[in-house]
C-alpha cells in the first residue's frame, strides 16, 4: 500500500528557505500545499500569512537564482505596456508586465519558480517572457495602483476633442450598417462613453439616455428624478456609440430592428463595481439606449433613510414580520418601489427564512435571497415562478409586479396559506389598489382576507442643506395648499430652492413620501360590499391614515422639501 503521507517535493526557493533556517520543513510543505489549493504563489502565501517578510524572501531568491532584485519604486509605471494588462492573469499569478522590448516582455514576479505565470503571459501576448525579480509587498501595491489607473475612466474628456477626430470615409452614415471591431473599440468613442458613465455616477444619476436625432446626438442623465442634457456628439458617431454599448451589454450588435435588453458592469477598482441595466429601442434615426444605474447599496440604507414617518415605519415593520399576508407597494415607474421592497427583504433576510423573488429583471443583488429573472419568451413568467416557489418550501415571496389575474390569484393563495408575499402594482394611491385588484377579477373575499398592507409612494427632491432659504407665506395660501389650522398654528417655516455648487437647482438627493394603509376590518367589509376607491379613501382618512398629499406637506413642514416640489410630484 502506498504511503499517503509521503512528504511532497519542495520547490527550489522553499528548499533554500528551509536550509537557511527561515522555515521548518513542515512549514514549507504546508505553505506550498495550501498556496496551491488557494491558487496563490508560494511567496504570496508566505507574505500574506506573515510567515516571512517580503524583503527577506526577495534577498534569498536573488541569491538562490543569481538574479538581481529590481526595486519597483524606481519604475515609472507610465511606461508600462498597459495594453497587455489582463486583470484576470495579473491577479491569478500576482505578476505584472513591466516593459516590452521588441518581442520580449519582462514580467515582474516575486517567485522566479512561478513558471506557469510566465507561460500564460507568453501564450496570451505571443511574446517571449522573461522574469524580473521584485519584492512581493511592493509588487502587490504596484499591481493595485496599475489596475486602478487602467480602470480609471476619463472624466475630463472634452467635446471639442471628439469633434476634431478623423472619422475617415463616411461609410457608416446609415447609423452603423458597416460596423467593424475597429469601429466598436474606437478610442474616442470608448473615452466618450467612459467619461459619461463616470460623470453620471459622480453626479448620483439614476438613468443615462443616449438619443439619436436627425441633426443631433444628445446624452441626458436623470438626477433626482429630473432629466438634464449633459453632452452632445457628432451624429455620425451614433452607430458606433450604440454598438459599443451593445457589445459591453452582450447584445446582438447586428440586430437593430427590435428592442433588446442587457446588463453591463463598470469596474472602477478591485473593490468597486457599478452595474447597469441596458435597454435599446429602435427610433427613426438609430437606436436609443437607456442605462439604468443599479446601486447595490440602496437596499442596505435601512428603513430610517427612506423617509417614513414614525407611525408609518412602525406599521410597516410590524406587518412585514407577520407570518403571512400580502404587502403591496404602488406608485409610478421610478418612485422607489423596488428599494422599499428590498429594504424589507434585507431586514427579513435571516438564516431561518427562505426568501425567493421573481423579477423582470433583478436590479439589486442580495446574498441570501433566491432571485429569479422572468423570461416570458421561454414560458417563465411571474405565474410560473410563483408556482415553482410554492414547491420550494418558501417563507417570504416577492413578485416583481402583479400584471394579470392569474399572477394575482396565485400570489393571494400564497398569502392565504402561510406565506408573506410582497409585490408591486401600478396605481395612483393605496385605496385605488384594492379596486384595481377587483377590476382584474380577483374575488372580493380574497382581497379582504389576503391583503394586509398597501403602501403608495412617490419620490420628491430633497432641498439642499447648504442653500435652502426660508420664506413667509400668507395663512390663506397655506390653507389653500392643504395645511390644517393646527399645523399653521405651530408656526413652521417653508423653504424654497436656491441653488449652489453643492447641488442641482437647489436640490440634492430625494426623500420618500408615503401613504401606509393597513387593511382594517372596516375596509375589508367595505370591499366585500363592493365599495369604490373614494369610499375606501374616506374610510382611511377616518382611521387617521395620511394620504400622499398630507405626508408630503409634513415633509415641507420638516424642511426636507419645498412646496413647489410637492405640487410637482403630487397633484390634487
């Protein structure tokens, strides 16, 4: 029988470290095996686990292999061949191309025995590779800096520079009919797109619109719910811009007749990446492309950051922790419904709960939650997802949107059989949601027994704290706007937007305005009797539930937003 515990063969560097008394034989063997399992170099493992200092290893390696130790601090990284930087290879082998001379590529390594790294760089670059021995610690720092610089997008790109580039023959005047790989990767186009993406992220935008017209190609960004034009480009570049974005989003660049959906990621550094949801739509003069910037941190903000009043927050928290029932969040597109739902799911996301979501598509990635993208084209709609979830021992289910009777019925059945169900619906306010379900064909007794809470919401722009200015309004005006006599008696201050270098037109960020309506027994009876939305709204008011307008006015009283903004968002 073979000896399973036979000592493994040490590499030349490991043997030298053992002979110098810097490592024991057992330590060296363990380090070599563990490094291999972790797909790390031997030297990286030693330094990361603080078994030896990097300068000691560098000196020993230099003696052992008879090669000088190169000081990376003396290297001007601007001269490095950044075109050969392949992040996956660099991180995998902890090796960095330093300079190229003809067909020779010199690669910085901390372990000269790491021949696999040199072989893979040679294979991927078609150049003869030569090792340059460097200090491990300095190498790690240099790699991070080099990759950060490479990934750093160009936010200082000037439109004039774009206008002056040599486009060559007007072969793609039909908006991209003859697009080649060279066109798609055209450096000015790449820089133009990167600059826009970076500026949009810095400005806190939610969407970016690339719009082709007959005599103009414009780019607009949506900041705090309002679109602003930011850039223009030569019309002739519209096809290349569209093709570049479609390549990044893994769409079919040859298909320009039908809408397409995709996703892309902008990796800013090792630790930071921004996801985008990309949608194309064919227009008269080319493809309009809209990018939705997905912020994975929005669900981690916590319920306190969303803008709920204390009583509204209490009701929401109490309801979401119930073992069963249905919570519906309503509002127009872009009103923050997804963030509200994901905030609740994030609170409920514990080890003892099985949470599944069906979305079109999933916008926020949350570890611990089973997220499914619906694909109606292949027969995987919300209905099919729900049926599958109910066979998966669920505790909490989230349905992206209730669009038809079949989805509504299954969701209600799930809520009636011991599951907590979250979903969205497109209605103007909370009472209308109940009548909307009835109009879909859901029986009144099912609505009354299953739906436990309805939240209607809007997003209003938040006043900039640096420049907002107070104003005194006549009592008559305040009463006309909807303030009660008791509220006016508190002598609150109304603020309006001014504008400064810290904000956009006097606003920075957004605040939620909510109508949180628990379905009471009285409302249930009203639904059973066929009551309409007006009767339900009156009942909600009688129960002391603020409508959207009343909630908005409270935000004005608190100085969070302006009266003009509330009137823009909530029209009475």
